[in-house]
């Protein structure tokens, strides 16, 4: 486990303190920031605040240097993406697209909050990779202007052994899941293999088992075995239900 589990209500206090100023007047010596920086240092975490409506990072905590080698003042979405492990780039890109879908829905309704939470491997300053939990809390605010703000907590979760072929993933409006990471939280997600995801994506593109087998250079029997495993793992009755759910979650 990490060193100091703590109550994430401090991030709501952070939002309440700095939202009226659009998060533009965050002082490193403010009591709440000194406490947050200490907690994040103890737990190998960093904080990012973004105005999703303007696609602009407003604030990055100083620990971005320790965790990613990125100067806080120079951080932007492209620099964050450059640190993603190549094998996780596709899922990271899908997650960014889903965040924009959530932003649109919240802005249209002009109320509410949502959460997207997943793990992605990120490059450390020494060039090695560490598994990061991304907890992305979005909310609508009419002040200081109408916008969807986004508070992201990155946590190094190398202490947690993710089951093989699994990744943590949650997207929805249950913001009670925006909390200190535990094993139970990290076990929320998907246990589909990369090959199973590949087959689902090909099915969603309208390909038959025969066409998939030909493209992947495997037998039809192998493709159908993967299809049966997908149905058993997801508990769905038809592959169309699987593809619909994954598309809704932003994973296809």
C-alpha cells in the first residue's frame, strides 16, 4: 500500500478555494497547497487542473518534475501524451476523446459532475515507466465563466499488481469513486486481453469471423473461441451488447 491514505475531501476544499478565480491564483505557500503538496509527496502523486472548455491546462503541481520530468509551468496535453507508453497510447487517446464527450454532455446540461478513472504507464525522468492511476474529476461551473473544469490526480501505483490482461477503468457519474486508491478501486475495470479487444473492434467494423481469421492469420475456430471467452467475461448475451457498452465507455 501507499504510505498515507487520506480523505479526498481536501480536493473539494481546493476546488472551493480556487474556483472563484478560475484556478489562476494558486499560491504554493497557501496552507491548503502546502498540505496537498505534502500529501502528494508522501503518496507519489501529482495534480493537474484544466479548463476542458478551452482545452487549456491551468495548473500543474511541482511534483510533475519528480514523476514525469515536466516543468509545471510548461506542461501541456502534448507533453503529457509524449510520456505515455507506446502500447498504451491508443487507450490513452480513446480516454481523451471520452473526456471531451463528457465535457460536451456536462456543458449542454449546465450542471453536474463526472469521473473517468484508469491506469496508464507513464515515463519517469530516468526513462523507465511506472503505472499511473489517472483520476479525472470533471464538473460544470458558471463561475468565473461557464466552463467544464477538470481536476486530475496522477498516482504512482507500482505497489499494485494488476491482473494479467486487465486494466482499471471507470467512467460515469458516481463521483464517490474519486477517492484514495485502494485495491478494490483498482480492480474495477476490464479483464479482456489485447487480442479480445482487437477482435471486438474488428466486429464493430462489421467484419465476420471468417474475415477476422483471415486478417489475423488465425483459424476461424480460434476467433470463435475468443468470441465465447468475451461473452463469458462480460456476461453479455450478444456481441453487439459488448461493442455498445465499450463504445459508450469510450474504449472503442
